[in-house]
């Protein structure tokens, strides 16, 4: 197997997949390395869904302005073509996995699944290669440039780049959640009785009959008959970058799944015959490491709807913070028809020449990350990184010194709302 590439992207979530497709379409020879057996990242591995809101409703006209970029919309349209049940936000992750494979292969991306990057070779401020483990083989892979789309900034951490974990005051991250599905639910009967769900859940919590720290039951519809999707377990105060702490989180969350099932089965009409159909392969991590980049996006930037000369992305999903210490979820909503921008510098780890970061682990504070972390904006950040990688290759420049003007022009052509 060929071992040298123009670009290696590590992580096949929305950020990594979009980065790889965009760079390959732009003429780069791209390898995409993914730890599991498919693309999609958190939606595939952690059963995360649906897409949170990625548009702004323009005052006056009521027009829905897309803020997530062209490639994300292409994915939404591709999902609708393969599965007429798909909507702008609801989709089937099995169809998504198929679609993303096809889009990567059609763009010329070389895929490497079931392989984990475990070591980075670095000379000065450049990464020269990676060591990865796949099917008990150790692989040495080299490239001119790299994109860290691991969600947890694993590549940057392995390269010795400085990272932050959690909020500034105490290092706590947003809670971890093991998503799951329940089958055999009488959805009509439940719909008629839904209003009783959260008041009763709260009553059970007050009586100490439910230990899950989450304040209510968060559930979503599902295309399958009798199936509902739950995003409602909550594990707090454990470090998502420590394998023993994550193991503890997986154990706690699994207990919560069965606690909720029992509560629903015994108390809520529609659940009497229900079953736990499946739990995610891995507990979902909302927030972990974030790189220390050339610029750190802050909550003040978001609230002031900041504009940047090197903006490469826009976003306006609410600042959605699930309490890192217990019950409660706070929201800050942006005005209709407006958004903030994210500068290219947030993707460049301090001092690195040939490494970009895309997705939920770019350089920002805890509060700022709580807004752009959703799948559509991770896709947008990935596409931006992919455009930058293609431009850098074409012009023979480093990722750090890429012609940002040209990157921005290309992004506008791809439907980005940047100024
Ligand atoms: C419980 C939960 C609920 C959420 N709800 C929603 C929601 O309803 N809607 C929404 O839009 N967003 C939601 N989000 C946020 C969103 O899912 C994630 O922030 C987003 O998907 C992150 O995308 P990403 O591409 O940055 O990283 P990820 O999707 O995490 O992808 C990273 C990929 O890198 C791979 N990887 C990691 N390390 C290595 C390595 N060393 N070698 C090889 N591969 C590696 C991983 O296997 C993974 O596939 C939720 C998140 C969580 C945890």
C-alpha cells in the first residue's frame, strides 16, 4: 500500500469526512483514517441525532439562510435522494454511512477504517508522519499536511500541541451521554399521554427514585415503527480524556438507561411492552480537548456577532450548555437574521506549520464551543479546512501561510455566508 499522501485526515466524523472530500475534489491525494468501521463520527458511533438548526430565518422575508456550507447541504440532499423519509434535520444514520462512503470514493479519497492513530512523528513545527494500529498491524503513514478531526484533538495532543480541557473555572466539560433507542413503544398511546412524562419524572427525582442528574427526559422520534430515540442519560464530573473515567461513565450511563426504561415501562402509557433496542457503541462526548490555536474564539465574540478578516465559517446555533456539574441546561439564543464568524486562526494549533484542526476541538472557550459543536457546523469547519488544504497544495504553501483570501473566495462560491 502507498504510504505517502498530500494530506492525511484523521477522524471520519462530519468534520473529517467533509475535509477529506473537499481536499480530494480540489486535487489533493487524501487518506482518511478512522478508528471504527464507517464514517459519520458521533452520529454513527454515539447514535447522535437529529441535525440541530443550521440556518437563520431572515427577518422580513422569512427566508431560511443556510449557514453550514455547500457540502453539508449536498449531504442533506443526498440523504433525501437515498431515503425519501429524510428531512432537513431527521435522517437515518445507516443511510448516512452509505452515502458518506460513496461521496468519499467518488471524490477519490482513500479510506482506511478500523485503524487508530497512536503516535505522531514531528520535526520542529511540522508533523512528518503518523504511526497507526490497524488489525494488529503497525502502519507508518506520511504526508505533506494533516488535519486533526478526531473530536478529542488526539492528533494534536500526540503531536505535543497545547490543549485545554473543559471550562476555564474548574476544567469540567459538558456531560457525557450514552444515547439509546427503545422499540415496541405504542407511539400513539404515548403521544396522548406525553404531557405527564416530565412532571412525573421530576416527582420521581425529588423522591430519590431516579438518580440520573438530568432534569427531564429528552427524546426524539424515529422513522422505525414503535421506536423512539433517547438522548437523556447524563454523566457529570468525569474527565472525557481519561480512559478509566470514560469507562466509569459508560458503566454509570448504562445503569441510567435501565433506570429510565423501568420508569417508563411502569409509569408511562405506551411503554408497557417496550424493550431497550440498542445503546450506542460509545458514550457521546460533547466536549473534551480543544487546541490552543492562533486565535481563541470566546463567548464575547459570539454574543457580539463578531466578524473576522480571515473568517472561514459562520454559525448561530444557541449556546447550549448541559450543566457540567449536575441538573439543568442553559441556552443563549442568537437573533434571527444574524450570526457570528469563526476565523481561520482557530484551526491552526499554535506554531504548527502543516496541521489544521477541524470540528468540535478547534481553539475556543467552553462557552463558545457549546454553540458551533453541532454536526452541521463541524461539517462546515471540515469543508473549510479541506479547501485550505487544497489551496495550500496547489500553491505549494504551508497550511499556516495559505492564501486565506483565496480560501475565502472559494468558500463563498460553495455557499458559505462569510462576509
Ligand atoms: C450526546 C450528544 C448529543 C448531541 N446531540 C446533537 C444533536 O442532536 N444534533 C447535532 O447536530 N449535534 C449534536 N451533538 C454534537 C455533535 O454530534 C458533535 O459535536 C459532532 O458530531 C462532532 O463532529 P466531529 O467531526 O468534530 O467529531 P466526531 O463526530 O467525534 O468524529 C471524530 C472521529 O474521529 C475518530 N477518531 C478519534 N480518534 C482517532 C484516532 N486516534 N485515530 C483514528 N480515528 C480517530 C472517531 O472514531 C470519530 O469517528 C451531540 C453530541 C453528543 C455527544
